[in-house]
C-alpha cells in the first residue's frame, strides 16, 4: 500500500483519489477552526498560492478530536475558511486522526512518519506531513512549526 492507493471524501461530499495528486508535492494538515494554531490557515494559503503552479498541493483534513476545536459541519467549516482566510486549497470531510476510527489516510501517514518519542499518535491540530512526488512521506512537522518555515523543504522536493 502507498499514499496513492488511498482516497478521502471532500468537504463537498465527493470521493477523491489520492492518485489524482500523483507527481505533486503534498502537505497534509489536520485543521481546526477554533484552535490557537488556526491562524496558520493564512500562511498555508500563502504557501499554496506561491507553489501551486509548481506542482504543490495542500490537503486540509478538519478534525474535532482535540478540545472540540472543530465543531462545525462541512458547510460551516468551508464558509469559515473561505470568509476568514480565503482558502483555495482542498478541504476534506472531517476525520479522526487517532483512535479506532482513524481515517485510512492518517493511518498511512502516521505509520510512515512517527512523532515525538516515536509515537504514531497525532498530538494536536495542525500537525503537518510533507509528501514527495513519489507519494512518500518525507517529514512530519509538529503543530508549532510555522507553515512558511517549511518553504525550503517544499522547494527542495519540487526541484527533485
């Protein structure tokens, strides 16, 4: 199994194959609208605008597992992201990133890149996974890592 074998439901209710992103550099982020890290949406959009024409995608997966910080439904989440941060990158259906109902995308990502103390669990919102053009997870970033600080890693993968 690899990343391209997976799929997820978009915020609009359509099934999206990850193979549609084959050959692109991808940043997958679990997001939330009422989190201290929510302003990272602004920098995520800046990254997307800067690199999207060079084969870069951001895939946002809203998650309500950390302090109920993403209580909204799909329409509310999309509206919040559009009105407050002018998000243009894909937003998926709300998912679980830990526990018995962990979404397959996150099961895969966590198995490929462990976090602090070699744990697979996602610790909080805005954990980021960077995937190369071959669909390989190359790096996992903690929520405190600012999106713009990932620019050099993205640029390196785009050039490869």
